[in-house]
């Protein structure tokens, strides 16, 4: 069976088989109490795809086009669902996103897939809510989820939960959290603490460090002392290899606190972002979580063959958003229902399955994802725990 046929067959059922778009917003989610617009699953369903085209930035344009390409690929793969996919340019900003959302409503959109950024998502939520339309945003910022907004991006909570459960299962349940100062680090620390509590572990110590490298180095000895004194057998880092992760872990090593010997290191971000990161001595033995590697590779291969270029790392989000829409339409048609995009449909416990693995939406608009755990060893990332292909009970 071809990969395309595999996905097509899977998408005719409610279990529909998905990756990162961080953004910040102080906006509160819309209180969407009205009915969801009716959908006739036997007629073409108008789907608005909102991507940051017309941004004027070459990198963003490439990303946006990759998402459009992936969405079109998903549209071709649908089996048992007929959609009218229309692309709307947001320019990567809230003002253009609002204009695009108004046009989409006027055009009869029945669900919105996108936009990418949380600020744009928050801006269009009231427009969509007034029209009875739900939004599958590509953002992974929980503050914009809720009401009629369901976020698709991989959240800190999903990553933290996966890694903490793995650590506790291996008897390493006493955690140290090392996080960078600022809102990103604080949010990461909070997600890790929630995951530890859910898994029955213990937060032994949580220590922060400044963003400036010079000050970071000065703080390292105190952090290493705090970690040694805590008795932690697992150390969770919130920072990215593109920022201070390599420096702080190297500083801890120079202060006699090392991965494996003292505690199992793990991180919220991907540690395979470059060859340089892969060979970083202080990260060897450390864990991180990724979307299902096998499904991701299959998608990337298909994309390359279809478009002659590599898929952007976020393109899978667009594919899976359209695929989930198709799955809900097929399910509604089988049930003789006109509520294809109701909250009940969106939050089906079995979730959806896409090109980077399984995911499901929570009632509060956030999501859970099935992730694999990788370990850096001898300059390579090796899978030590595969991504699940189905969900257990909610919250597991």
C-alpha cells in the first residue's frame, strides 16, 4: 500500500494520523458560546487556509509557500471528503490577518486552518466566532487557545509530559529545572512543573540564569552547587541550542555537574538542529522529543518528489490541518450529521493522525501529541522510545 493510500484510508475514520510556531500574545481567548455553523458534508466544504504570504520577507514567503504546497498535497490525498480550499494571505501580521478573515467569512468559509502567528490568531478569533467558525491555528501558544481556537503547534506541555513520563518510568523522578530568564524560560519551567506533578515526580530545585553569556558563566558554579545539593537524578533544560543551552550545559560540566554521571539531561527544544549541536560534548547522552520520525521522513520524501524542494519544518502542520478537516467531514457524512466541526468532533478522544504522528485537541483548545524520544550519542541522534500510534485515555 502506498503512503498516500495509507493516509487516505485512515482519514475516512474519526481517527485522523501530525509539528513549531511560537508567538506571544496577551490577548484572552474568545468566549465562543454560539453554535458552530452547519456543514453539509455531501457538498464541497469551504476551507480557508491562512498563511503569511505577502510578508515581504523571503524566508517567511518560503515558509508560507511550503505550507500551501503541503495543504494542497493533503487535499489531493483526501478520501471521502470534498473541500474547496482557498488560500488567504496574512502577511504575517494581525492587521492583514483581520482583513483576510473578513474576506474568508464573506466567501463562505466554514472552518479556518491557520494562521501561523499567535497575534494573528488572537486578532481573527472574534471575527470567526461571530460567524460560528472554528479555527485550527498553527500556533503553539496556549494563551490564544480556547473558545473557537484550537492550536496545532507542538507545545511545551506535550514535550515536557513525554520526557517526564519516560524519565519517571526509568526511575529518575527527582527533577532539577534549569531555565533562562524571561517569559520563554518561565513558561517552559511552568510546563515542566505541571508534567512532573502529573507523572508523580518531584521538583527538587528550579534555578534560572541570565541571558548574557558573561553573567551566565558567573552563575554556573552556583547552579551546579544547587543541582548537586538537590539530589536530582534528572535535569530538564528549557533553553534552545540556538541560544544558551550549549553554554550553560558546558559551564555546568566545567563545574563538575555532567549528564549521565550526575543526572539524566533532557530539553524542551530539539537538540538535532545542526551538526555542530549534535557533537556538543555537554549534550551527549541528553534526551529530547520529536514528531514521529518515520512518518515525518515519508512526508518529506513525498513533498520533495512533488515539488522538487525540501518541505519547511512547519509544512506538516498545514498538511495535518487539512487532513483533520477531511476526517471530520467524512465522519459527519457517515453519521448523517451537519456538525462536522463541532467541539465534540474536534475533541474526539481518539484524536487525529497526520504526517508527523498522532495529535488530539483538548477541550480548552490546546493539544496533546504523540512524540518520539531521541538521545544524543557519539554525535548522532538515536531514537530510544518510539512515538505512539494511538492514544490511551485523555490526558495520557
